[in-house]
C-alpha cells in the first residue's frame, strides 16, 4: 500500500518538509478555503500541488495523491435550491482535478456534521491524549446546549438523567468547550457554525429520512460518476463517523451492507469506497475481512486507524476513543493482510490502480505533540508512531505473499 499523510496545506503546523523524514510517500489534502458548491479551478489545484512539491530550497519528492475531501454541499445532500448549480460545480472540480493529474477523490455524505467527537484531548493512562466520543456528553449538547426540538426522543431515560446531572455540574467554560468541540468543523476547514446555524441546517432535513438521503446519494453519484469514468478517476465514499445516527439525522454509509447498496446502485469502478477501519470498527458487529472480501475491488483508499469502545452506551450509540493504531478493537494485522491480498489480486489482474493508498489517522497526542499546536487528531509524533507500526506490519506480511 502507498503510505500517505493528511496535510492541511501551508497553514498546517506540520511542515511539508517533515513528511519525507518519516517515510511518507504521498500527500492527502483538500482546498479547505473553497466553500462547498464552488468549483475548484486548475490554478488553485496547481498552487496546492506546488506547495506539496516545494521545488525550493529542495523538492520534497511528494505529490498530491488523494483529495480528501471534495465536499458535497448540504444543497446536494438535501436536493435543495441551487442543486443543479452545485452539481455542475462538482463536475467542473472533477474535470479540473483530472486535468491536473489527480485521480482519487474521497468524499462523505454525512448530514450537517462531519466526524463528531465530544472531547478533543481526553487524557489517556500513558499521559497522552486522544479524541473521544461520550454518549452522555453528546446528550448534554443535544438536550441542553443545542436544545434541539424532540431531542428527548433520541436518548433513553437513563442517559437523559445522566446528562441532566452532568449539565448541572458544568460551568460556562465547560459548556462552551463542548459546543466548540462538536460544531467547530474539520481542522483546516472554514465551516465552523453557531448553535443557530446547526438548528437551521437540521431544519433542512425535517422531511428527509434514511431512504430519501440514500436516494439523494444515488442521484448525486448518477451525475458525477460518468465524469469520473470519462477521466479514469476513482471516487470513494468515507463512512459515517461515528456510524450511528446523531441529532435525529439519517445515516446511509455506516455498514458493509450500506456500501453494497450504494456500490450496486451505481455499478462502476469509478464508484468506490474509502475503508476507514476506525469509523466502521466502532460498530461491534463490523467484520473488516468480510468488508474487504465483499467490496475489495472497489476499495480505492483506506484509513488504517483504530478505536476502542469504552464508557456508557445508549442502544446503538456507543462511547469510544481513538486508540493507538495497533491497540483498538479492529485487528489491524488481519485488515492489512486482507488488503495486501487484494492488492496482489489486482496486480495479477493487470490493474493500473493495484496499489491502494493508505494513511494513518487520528493519532494520539504524545511526547512533543502535547506541547505543540498540532491539530486535534492530526499530531506529528502520534501519527508517525502509527505509520511506523503499520509499515512494520505491512513489511512482515508482504514477505509471506
């Protein structure tokens, strides 16, 4: 697998020149400053490519290998006013990316919130920190801080009682921290919202259930997959994170069966999957080998991260934190073995895209990370440790293939 790294551009606290030193072979990034629904121009794309290659004082030897992500706007997800213009902008962005030599595009179809955590720096026993999702904390946000209408319907009586007690014990600073953690958006992005913004966005989904959101995803793909096919591109949808409904919103990419439905509906090599072992692995029924066996030819990108389910639960809503890459509840050795076998199968088949780009993800903050301004979930040392561990597993397993 090609060892890549998520980099947030020149504003990223991690210097692009650091990456070759830790064995990075390619870069995953996005144009976060461009709002969803606006086309990416070739000049903007080429500027980012130049920032990655850095010809002076010496070239990095790195290229922009994967777009993560080309965001799908709420207008597209809801098929709202301006839908045709937003679809046209997405197609134009794909044309321009292909014209600049970029062929793999990761996206997601999560309504309103991207990945959601309630604590960006939960203290671990070893002294470092990790991002975490706590069911009670999220209920505090939903019931008392956002005060979403009908929120009580989505939380059990026991969780509502625990959330009430926790909310009453929180001061203004703790409340503000929880709100900012949940609505601040993806690191590097420009989509930080107020509580009123979130409520307004939720209102767009009042009449959209799971079936309708899935239909909207299929309609979106029916528009953009032909463009990807024309250019030999690979689109790959990231799973819901976490893989269960939040804020009364539907989820449509949380299970292997969800992926099978979408990949079958638009049956094209250009319509593929991003395998995120951490997101999908939060679900205790997730079987990574089964996912790779059933969908292997359509996996175009993978996040080899790990999570540990720990703390209170509420039905299918589970508490968890980001674990070290080899220490969570997904068996990473089994996952990597299956992915390497899939690569070997593709290579024997003669596929030009036989090598699957992978990256470590959501590392714990350890050592130097604890005293630096690296972005939550994207530390230098924690991810370097993870990449080294994953590289070791890949090297050992490759000797047996």
